[in-house]
C-alpha cells in the first residue's frame, strides 16, 4: 500500500506499507470515493502524553569537546518515523555515553504510568545490514541496543532495548512505573553496542494506568 500526500505538504510526501495482514473490517479491493473521517482518531487519548523529537520539550545534551565526540545527532525524514505533518527522527553513530537525546515534560498527576518509546524497525534493520569497512575489511556488526534512562518514585531506572525488541515497529513499552506529579524526563544515551551502530531518537509517551 502506498499513499501520496501531494498538496498536503507532508514530509516525507509518500508512505509505503508492505506485507499488510488483512483483518476483519478491512477492504479487500480498491474502493474510490470521498468519506468522512472520525476526528477522534486524530486526538490523543485521555491520560496519554506524547512528545516527539520536534516538540518544545525535546533537546540534546552533547559533549562539545570535538575529540571526545566526533559524531553528532542529525535529523532524517523517514516515512516510518513518528509525527505529522513532518515524520522523521534524529540519528547518531554510537558514542561513549556522553551525548543524550532528552524528552522533558510535566505530568499533571502522580500515579502509575506505562512508558513507551517509538521505534522505526525499518531504519534499525537497514542500518544493521548496511556494510562498514575498515582498512578494506568488512566489519561484522554487533546486534544494536538502545539505552534509556529516567527517574520514577523508586529512583533512577536504566532500560535497554535489544535487537529482538527493536524489530517491532511502532510503540515499544519500557514497563510500568510510579511517577510523581511535576517535571519528569527520559534520556536516550548515544552508547550503542559498538561505534558502528546508529542510535535513533523519535518519540516517547507516558500513558496513565492508574
């Protein structure tokens, strides 16, 4: 399935889905026409707090010393990224853990929240199977890992996503935790499994459980 957004000026302008599994209620054949959309589908659910890499609460913490951090975060437009009208993410070659992508917000009430991060499985797979060479020799890459750091009522938590988990597209849960009311943040470290890995920063969300 391919969708061209044309004059709507979305970035990127086309979206492609492969191997779609048909479910009950889906159309089996093309059907032309103009249809009303359920506007509630475009609204955030109550108790759901979503923050993208283009929102005001997002920023980067980087070591400015050039010799310690020769790779920097850069933005990439990608149809599998989160966001509209602009979909994409920030990416960076693996570092030593001295550079972070940070999402910061204020939770309106304390309680148990499930914490999610948005994952672009296609970007992860493409990078995993791209080739790197050093002195003419192909480098065998280690399986990628992404490490997130945040603080809840229990204190600081460090949660790493494995390659197996990052094969799943879309929202991936980091677990359920009790958070206090007020300012909170989650950081993504630039430290991967090796210096050939790319780390991807897109969107995060807190979902109120109880």
